[in-house]
C-alpha cells in the first residue's frame, strides 16, 4: 500500500512539475536514478536488505575521505535512520559527482545503531576503531546520541548529530556538535502553539524510556502553565508499549483541551488511534518524533485535523534549496523526504564544507571549522552554530489532511521572546 502511494505521489509530483515548468524534471549530469518501481542502484559494499536504499551501509567511493554514520537501520525507530541514511547518501553522491571534497572522493560508512543505546555505542566505536572515520554523523534519537557521544569525545573526533534535540547531547564535550534546535527551543514551540490556540487544560503523556521525551515534558511543563493554563497530569509509558487504554481512561476523566505527546511515532500512532477510539476529542500535540510515514499507517483516520506537531521543515516550503532537495530525493527514492532526511542532508553538507574550510581532516582543524559554521543556507533553515555547538532555528507546525502532513504555521525564536 505504501509503495503504491509513493508511486502515486511521485507521479502526481512529476505531473505537477511538468504543469509548472512545461518540461519533465531534469537530472544532474553523470547521475542515474531508479525509475518508479525500480530498486535504487546499489554498490558492491552494500549489504542488500529489505529496507532498500535506506539500509545501505556504504555510499560513495573508496580512496579518499571517510566519513562515518551510526543510524538505526532496524528496530523501533528504523524509519529515522533509514531516511537519514538515504539523504546522507544523496549528499555524498552529489558531492562526488562534482569532484568530491578538496579533490578527494568521499566515502560514507554506515553502522546500524538498531534503535538501542548499547548498539549505538558499539556502532560508534566500530566507526572509530575499524573504519577510522574523520567525523561521525549520528544519531537521531537523543538517548542513542547520548550513549555514543563519549566514544567520539574520548577519541577527539568530531561527532555531528543532525536531529538529536535533547540539550544534554552537546554537553558531552567540545567534540559534539548539533545542526538542529534543542528541546529547550522545541518544547517552548510546542507549548507556545497550544497557548496561541487558546488551549487551557493540558496533560502530558511521556515515554519514560526516552531522554528526548523526558526533556520535552520538562520544558512543556514549565512553559505552558500560567494565565489560567494548567498541566493537570503527567502519565508515563514505555517504548514498546502497545495498549494505552488504562492511561487514556484516566486522562478522559480530566477532560483536557490538549494532550501533549512528546514521543516517537510507533507509540504515538497507537496513542492517537486509541484516544480517538475512546472518544477523546482533545487537541493532540507533539514534536519531531512524530515524523514518520508510519504515523499515518498506525493511526489511520484518527490522525485528524486536531493533531499537530512541531518539526524542522515543511516539504511545501517554496525556498529553492528546499524544492531542489525534495525534487531530487523523490527522483532517487520514489518517496517524500521527511524531516530526518532534511536534517541529515544539511548535516552532511555542513560536514563537507567544514572539511573544505579545514583544508583536510585533521581532527582539531575540523572541530574548529565545524564550530565556525555560520549562515549555512540549509533545507532546514539558516544554520549558525553557537558557542555551545547548537543551532538556534525556527520550527514549522504541521497538521494533517487525509493522513498527509499539511503546513500549519511557523514559529521563530523571536516569537518565543515576544510571548
Ligand atoms: N529529536 C528527536 C530526538 O532527539 C529525534 C527526531 C528528530 C525525530 C527529527 C524525528 C525527527 O530524539
């Protein structure tokens, strides 16, 4: 079903492009991409698996600069890693088609973090010990980045997380960088959206196995209350839980206006479905962890126009850098790039530019160059790293229509101050 939808949406996208530009989408010279229905091309270093391009473990060419990534290609947050992987591979292939970096070809080696903290730590260690990478990109889920960061810090090799938002990640040391906003910002965005909507009675459902969820819960709990607004209850669940009936029954009695669900798509999808089945009509509000094609698959028709989440980018953003990325990603992979893909694409390009500015892969020069990232015009916005190696950025709010994401506004750092 998902494949059929993808082919359909690609066909519609291509049709729309022809209608807009009067010509079919063109392809950069020297690059090939699969046609709808074809499997993406693979290279000899690739382990063929069920996930297609999303689970490729090497991209690019040998003999030059080796960059490593640890990402979850399997397990409960696999779509995060798979999307990121495809986007990083695309960035590497695009750069290699233009001659690589500093005249050298780029190779990306990917180790599976398997959606588990322990596996993430081992994957990071393998990148350092076996593949001798000059830089690591990973992870998405904050708990996994937190588990792997000490290995990079100990080795003095820079690690750049494209999408881990928990504030603690970059506090692991001066080798750890992030090219997205933190949950201090994201949580405030979530709360401020609820405030703007005039919602008063809130409850939070938090995943106590996730540093991401725990951090966001804290921020929402600080920013939302006041002026007649309250958080009446915080209920806990665990990654892997499937039956939320008992929790939802308790929440229903409280008659909340808004239920904040700062979790990941697997559990969030089930919570949304079961909440609506129980007749809970409150606004359901979340953050970037909702972003997966699986959310709509799991929640079905329950994913209605009272469900919203804060995210890093919107596919419909008309900025040329966004549209070029979306078009090329769809052309290569026959699917829409989610925020993970956008964040990972930006992270890889920031890393490549840092290598260029560092004039090589010396770890200290590379760290300095990364720290100096300024005004990078990325798919997820303009990226400047601050003194704490984080990026302050705007967010988009996404709603849903017929199971498809629909842009519902933007919130900027200035909006938060104005509140
Ligand atoms: N921000 C999430 C975390 O830190 C990961 C995530 C990023 C999920 C972007 C979806 C989209 O755990």
